[in-house]
């Protein structure tokens, strides 16, 4: 698959494997969407590769990042600070780019075979991020977390095949939750 360069009229999706596997053309049928998700990325990795995006100065950036950091044991305050740094760099280096911060999705700890209570950290992070975004210019927080939950507080098993990564039904839900934000 050829990676298309980013233009000022484009919308960029930035994140980890969840974003990388999001078939934007299939779900939205648009040719102005650029996927810059990379499997295994941490917030530090996204910070490292931001120059391509800020130099291009796209119309919008949709960011979802942080689950890999939390899963690898990074403290929520470290992850929060990195996400804020990403958002600030976008604003400082590409001031006309509207920023959309998508909440970190829950995980299904039973499928992950993880007793780490990672969902508690995800919930805390999303609260901090939503609060931060309330007073920031040119940024919209999109809470998708609650739409992916089941009654027990984990990701609904319909939306994940391994506890983290999404099924096709999960991507349909994601697309339905953000579609309105793609419009001008």
C-alpha cells in the first residue's frame, strides 16, 4: 500500500495499531483521509514522528494513542503529559489544524488474560484528557470509551477479538461515532 503524502486539505488519523487497521476508505469513501497509525506505537513514538504532520499543516488531525503505554506499565501521568505535548506541538507548529482527541478505548481484560486493572487507568486518563480539552482552543474531545463498554466495565467482546484490537463491528462503531466530525 502506497502512503499518500499529506496536504493542507487532508484529514490525518494518528495513533497506534488501532488506527493503522482502520480502513478509512472503506468506512468513509473519501480520498482526503491519511492514516498515520503505526502498530506498537507509544506516545513517545508519535512525538518522534510528528514533523511530517506539522510540516504538512493538515486541516484536521484525529489522535488516539496511549493504550500501548498503559499496557507496558507507564504511569498515567506520563502518558497524559505526552499526549498533551503532542496536542501542543500540533497547535504550535500547525496552528490552523483542528485537533480531535479520541478517548482511549477500554480493553477486555478477560480476553487479554490481564489482571492489571488497566481499565481503571484508561478511565482516569480519559477524565484528565477530557478536562484538559475543555479549555483548549481548536480541540475537540470525542468520548468513544463509553460506547465500547459492556455492563461489567470492559470492552464489549463484540468489538474485540483479543481484548484490545477491534473487530469489523468495532470499526463500524468507531466510524459511526466520528463521522460527523469529518465534515467541514
